[in-house]
């Protein structure tokens, strides 16, 4: 472990953008990108994972991700922070057991009183049999479980099953251009393989640093939702590089990971709603100025699509009806930045299939 140097907030932002492939797009390998990022936040459907890959991959077409979903190469499952993520099949089987405590904590805090005294082992076994018989929605599963537990809340029973079992959402849920209820079966049934019996927290931490570093233990915990990960990074410290930020906090990093100069040009980019770039650090100011945080992250838990200018959030954007992109910068844009933003919006329209029939509009931010 090296002696700590100091990286400015701007330099930390450039390092993050480089690892997220938001400085330079890469070739069309969506499965590899999904794995590198540790998954894409997919709570909303269907746009965020598709738009997240579009921002990072040159030549990306939505059929590429759709094929991966239909071929079961990637799946939608509750993981980091207890939220739905799109991950590779291998990561589904490895990350789900690692993040089981996150699901359990969420279940206790929300449904603990309604589940008190319940035989959770028997509930899990019954729920597994039901969803492996055929994929089911929570609205279907809850009443079936309540049939033998008439004194229990069906919604709480369905959520308990979601926590206890590795539920994946099956297509057409989450597929661009289609619709479908959130219908679930188990990862084992869908993928034909068991969960990883010995997943590694060390590997989880190293992969996080590869995509989001340099970072503190608090950052790692914010990304995944687990607690008490400081000892993991300390154990790994002999193989890591350490730096400090401008506040003096100790950050860990992979020695060979990119750390571009703070003055490296950062092109305009349109980040997807709920993009993990904004959700994976305790201190988000490397890309999200604090004065803009509440304009991007609403009180009801929505994270808007964001406009990145010079590596920082400078506004929001929205694809409306797949025919129009509305850009809402927080401050007036320079001519060159406005032109780049328009070009990125046209790229989104072409991806969505609007072609020459779509439009780009600027309007004042809320």
C-alpha cells in the first residue's frame, strides 16, 4: 500500500468518468459492460438500463440488450440497496447471496411487525414451489401464501418471499418497446444453476473499485447497502493504492486503474434515470454538485435523467414518448456545450427509433 497522496474532487470525478466509460465510449459489448459496472439500476422500466448502456457504448442498439434478456444472459433481480438491478447471469448467482443481509434488513424495517412469529422457512419453501411451478406476480403470490395463513397480510407474505428467495423478473418485463407485469421465478429455476456457495466480499470490493474508485469504505457501503465493510478494504490494503481527498478522507483504489488528469476534457453526456454514477458514493460531489442534488433526486425517491457538462451534473433531461428529448439545463450552456447536448439528444432519438421525426427541446429547469 502506497503512502497517500491527495486527489482533488475534480480529479476524482475524472477517474470515475473514465471507469464508467463516460469519457470515451467503447465498442458494442453490452454483456461485458453490464458486468464491469456491477449491473445497472433497473427499478424503473424499461428505459434506464438501455439508456445507461447507450451513454457508454458506441453503436449500441436496443436489440442487443433485449436478446441478452430473452436468452437469460442477463436478469433483473433485487440486489444493491435492495433495488432491482440488471446483471449478468453469473453476477446474479454470486451477488444475490452476498447481498442477502441488505434484503433482510429492508424486510425487517418495513414488514417486521406483520411477519412476527411466522415460520419463514416454511414460507420460503411454499413460495419456491409456487413460483417454480409458474412465474407469478406478487399480487398472485401473496393470496396463494395467505390461503394457508389467513391471519397474515398477503402483501407482506409476498415481500417476505422476495427477500428469502432470489426472485428474478422474467420477460417481457423490462424489455424496450414491450410491457409486462413484474412476474417472478427463482434464479435457480430461470438459469438452471445454483447460487454461488462461496461468494467473496473481497471480490465485490475490488470490482466496485474498478468501476467506481477511488473510494472510501463508506462509498462502497453506499453502493451495495451492506454495512461494516471497512475491515474488507483494510484486509485488501496491501494490494491497493491509497489516496486522500481534499477533506482528508482515506480512499482505496486499484493501482493500475485509470486516474486521468483533472483537466482531461469530459464530453457532454446524457445519463439515464437512476444511473448508478449518482447513487454509488457517500459523497457524490465528484459528479453531482450539492446544490443540485435535490433537483435531481426527488423526495419520492425518483432519480431523474441528468445532463453532464464538463464532468458534472448541469441539468436534467427526459425522453418523452420516444419522439422528443427535453433538456433542462440548470444554467445557460455555452454554445459548444449546447451543440453537444443536442447531438447527444439526437443520438437518443435515433436509438429510440424516432429518426428524423423526433425533436429536441430546451426548457427551463424546475
